[in-house]
């Protein structure tokens, strides 16, 4: 599962990072006396809102009831992925986001196949 992190704070405003890139940010910039471990620092950064965390599963959960459920009837899986990324202001031009988008696409395609096969009457 791909996890990406995005921030609006300087010096990285509007950038997305992978888990390994976040470890580099911690290594290079974090105050190690205040944050003796990466996990403590990351938890504080997420809790305080400096970074936002995204996974394919969290975005599917966020948008399934209000959006994906209805969109599967009229849109392709690819277009649904683009709409979700747009709603979150994530850019497909970002290589970090591209991996996440591919995971979302696979999940939505599975939902689509299940709906077409009639195995999921709730769609």
C-alpha cells in the first residue's frame, strides 16, 4: 500500500512525499532533541496538520458513499480517479501521486467489475 504525505507549509508547500522521502525530511530538518524518533515526529506533524496522509484505501473510504457509488454508473474508473485527485488537489503530474492513483484505479476497477457482474447489488 502506497502512502503519500502532502504539506502546505514552507519550505515544501504543495509537495507530496513518499514514506522514505519523509524519513529524509526528518533526518535533515527535524530537531532531534524534541523529536528523538521518526515515528514521534511524524505523528506530531500529522496531528498538527503540517502534513496530510493519503492512502488509496483512505481516499476510497472518503469518497465511496458520496461519489464512487454513483459515479460507477456513468464514469470510467480512470475518470473517477482523476475526479478524486482533483477533489484532493493532488496532481497526476507528480510521480509520487501517480503510484497512489494506480492503486485507487485498481480498487475502482474491481468495484466496476463487481457491479457489472452483478455481485455487488449495493452499487
